[in-house]
């Protein structure tokens, strides 16, 4: 990337947080319009500001979508907004200018990723970390980090597989779920994100095992449990209670006969999964509770229930009907509006009136409101499913309950507001526990320690290990394989028919080995020669010396790879520059394509490969120059080669490079033979690969053609429990191998 300075070795970090869909603006936080993203929007802004305060961090950019829409206000059309020292909200164009629900954003997200790159060029530096929040951000960050080769950190917040399971339990059919939530696309992109991310931040151990465990690309080693923090400047007890008279006090007094009673508070969006109805039932069917305490339910904002979406409309109607059924007038408050700054005051009102905060959700991945309430001194009662187990376990400031047992909840509420000694103990423990376990400064310290570990691991790799996704694609075995055999065609796979047939028969007996070819031939010539030799189309083909990737099913091209290697490829200018070079003769048109220029080379007359490379650079032309068998010259895009194409494939399909066996014989195979993958050089190799002898993980076979590939398979036990001989053993074996 021209002009950009890679700062990977600097002491201070540049961190980018991605949240495309959220309505995020400075300190005046808006919790978003999408049902399950409000808490995430709040989380990501507070994380950005906390990171910016840490001395190890040089800059934090929170990247979100630029929105020009009068319905949401002008703040979201500001391209860059400072929200702390060295902390910025960076808004990027992405699709239409108007506000869009997150489910409508998918088709535009590739533009968001592309628009991030000019921002880095403008800054003159690349991020060390790109941290995605939610599925759509994962899609964006995967593309950015693949371009830049930097660490991808991901936080899922709300997972598609979990959401789909709950919606099915509610009785929604698959077609409705898909139409409403684009759930299949979301789940697939989550799989890809998990495959690409070097670190996944979770809030609880339950999230790791029970939620991410539902994914094919779940890898425990990626997971780091770091509970989010709470902003103690917003959520705290007042210095003196006598002067505490918040604006919401007058609002609540409109509803309650005796506002001095202890307050039972629930605060969430109006969503059926939040299970507010069970709390109202527990209160309404427990007459003594009405004498002891008031019930306050803050369930979002509304002007007219009829204008809300169907889910919120049904929840609020149900609450109003229950309020009437149990005759809770004067005992229950259901305010229509509240501002973000009112939320801490609600918690403080609970504490001042010696009440309790309740989270009755059917399941709660974490429970941010619980630690916010605790930071304000309010004891808590929470569902026993999910994150609250960890929170109450750490803080010892309340009790868990079965969210479907209204009778038990009623009894627990009575205990909470009548046992004064227990109330004081819970309140004190909560204040202490939040400061010990749930501050943003503590979160960031743990986070940066984990990030540094991953960055150190990345720095030690000669080739980044692949952790890509296993995509579900029709007629492809790649989603199910756990290893890949990749062979050059000419003089490697082909050349001895008996050896080739023996190898193919062995492959046919395996179900877990993906098979691919890598060749300098064009796709058309590759298909033609394989057909002539009777070789079934492999799972994938790297053709034109790495400038094309195609899959067996309908010969579909890998468009991501094609777009990636177009970088600085100037075919016409290259042809012009090479036209006057002596000793070069263009190969036939069927050996060329839009991203590959091929010549026959006369080594007696032509410059060396290094001299040709230097000539192109002197003219500011960027290309990869490959000489093979002292007869062929290939000119490729600078990002294209068999080796890089292999790394891309391994990343995409989730096969680690040390479970990839590569067989080759010539100069254009050198890069794909070197690295963490397992290499085999057949006995009939050309002289330019001889220097690889003795290198770790490269085995020189005694047999030629496909027999040499079979020899390499046996050497590494590749069809069984793969064994990688140590360097000493490999060297000893190779010293006796003929050239």
C-alpha cells in the first residue's frame, strides 16, 4: 500500500474497531434502532474510549457507517469525530446514504471494507489490530485483515445460530426467519469470521462452550474470556443521597401511589426473549409484594405502540393487559420515554429506595445491565441461564432464578426487599465486585495482554497459519476435508500413467483429503490435459502460475482472489516494456490470459530473471517474474503465485498449512514448496529447485512423477496420522536422495 508505514514493531498500538450498522455518536450515546445491537453499540464506544486511555495505545479508530438521513439527525453524517484523546469515530460511505437496518447492509459491506483502505493510506500507517463487533463487522474485518495481513480480533455479541434456535423455539418457521433476518447469510459470515480471526473475545465461559460451540469453526484456543467493563464515571453512587433528585423522579411519581416504597426495576428493550411478562406475573400474583414494593418496567421508548415493530408491539400490549388484569395501577410504572442519561439514575433510585434490579430474560449472554446496576449499589436478581452466573459468582450481590418459575421469583423478590442485612451485604459486595472484576481499565489491560501474545505469535510465523472457514458449497468436498494434496501437473502428477493411476486410486479411497492441482497452464489447457490423461477434475485448480483459482463445481472462479491480485497489474505497459527484451518469444495465445504473460526464454540471449525484474521496477512496473526449467518465463501480478494462491485457499477453507502436502518439480513451484506446508520434490525435478535440498519440511523423493508423490505421502504418513520428521531426520534422509 503506497505511502503506508507498517508500524508492527512500534511500542504503541494503532487499533481499529469495526461496527458498520450502529448509530454511534460521541459521548451522547444512542443505543441504536436494531433490536439486538443497542448494547453492542454502547459496548464498542466505551471500549474505544478505554483503549484510548491506555499508555500502550497510540490511536483508536471506531469505524462505522456514514448516514445522511434527517430521521436520525446530522451527527451521523460527520466523517470523523473525536471522542477522546487519540480516539475517533470514523464514518465511511456504505451503500445508500439513508439509514438501513443491519439485515439490509450485507450487499454493501464489501464497499465498506474497500473504503477503509484509503483511510489507512491517509494516515500513513496500518493498524496492528482490527477488532470486529457483530457479524457484519466480521465480514468487513475479514476482508481488511486479509488485505493487510494484520491481527483480526472479533466479538460476536449476538450469534446467528443461537438466534435462529431461539426463533425456532418460539414457533417461527425457517422461511420467515430467513426473510426477516437473512439468517443463513449471517451464520455463514460468522463461520468465515471465526475462521479468519486470530482472537475471539467473549464475555463468559458459557458463551465459549454453549454458543460458539454451535459453530464448525469454533476453536477454543482462539477464545479469550474478558468480561466487558462499566463506565464508573456514569454508573456510581452519588456523593450524598440527600441531594439526589433526578428528573425521572417526577415521571415515576405520576404512576405510583407511594413512591417511597422499595423499587423493583427491570430495564430492557421490549422483546419477548427478555421475559418481562414473567416478572409482572410474579409481582401481580404475589399480593404482599404490592404492599412492600413498587414495580418499574423501562422497556424502550415509544410515542404510539401501534407504530412499533410487531415484536415490541406485542410485548407492550401484553404488559398493559397484565397491568390491568392484576389491577397494578398505582403500584407499577411503565414510562414511555427515557434518555441515556436517565439509565444510571434508575439504578440509583433502586439503591436509594433499597429495592432490587431484576433481569428475567430467558437467556442472557452476558448481562451488562447487571454490572451497571451493581456499580450504582443496586442488588440484583437474574436468570440462571448465561452470563449472570459469572457476574453473581464474582460479585456475590444477589441470586439466580429460573426465568420460567413466576412463583419462585415472587418469593425471591419478597426476600430481597425485606431482608435488610442481606440487602446491605449484596449492595456492598456489588460495589466492590464491579471494581475488582468489571472496570474498563481492567478489561483493557487483559485485552492488550492477549493481543500482545497473538502479535508475538504472528511475528514468529514464516507464513501465517490458516484458520479460514469451511464454507458449505454444493458439490464440493472442501467443507469436509481436513488436509489437502496439491500437485503440479506437468512432470509431477503426469508423466507416468501407472504411477498416476495408483495415486488417484489411493485418493479415491479417502474422504478427508482435498485434491488440487497447481500449474502454469491456463484453465482451458489444464482441463484439456487432465481429460486427456483421464484425471477427474480436482476439487480446485490453481492455474496460470497462480493468477487464477477455480473450483470443480461449474469451474467457478474465486472472485476474491481475482480482485486481490489485480493490485498494480498493468498488462499493456508490461507487454510494451518486455517487447524489446532479447531472447523472449511470446507463447501461444492459449497459454496467456488477462493476468498472465508467458514467453519462451532463450537463456543464452535473454537477461536473467533478476535482470528482467530490475528492468520492470526501473519503469515503476510491479510484477512477479518466474523462470521455469530454463525454458519458460511467466509474468504475473505482484500478489499472484502458486504459493500465495495456496495460502489463500488454505485460509478460505480452514485447512492449516501443516496439513497441506505440496508436490512439484520446477521453478514456479518453489514458493509453494516452502513454508509451513509439507513439500515433496519428485526425482525428475529441474535444476533450479535443487537448492531446496536439506530445507525443513521439503522431502526429495527417489522416485519420479506420481511415484514420487506417493513416496512423499508415505514419508509424511499423510493419509493417516500426519508425521513431520524433525529437521535432523529430514536432512539425513535427504542426503541419500538422488537429484
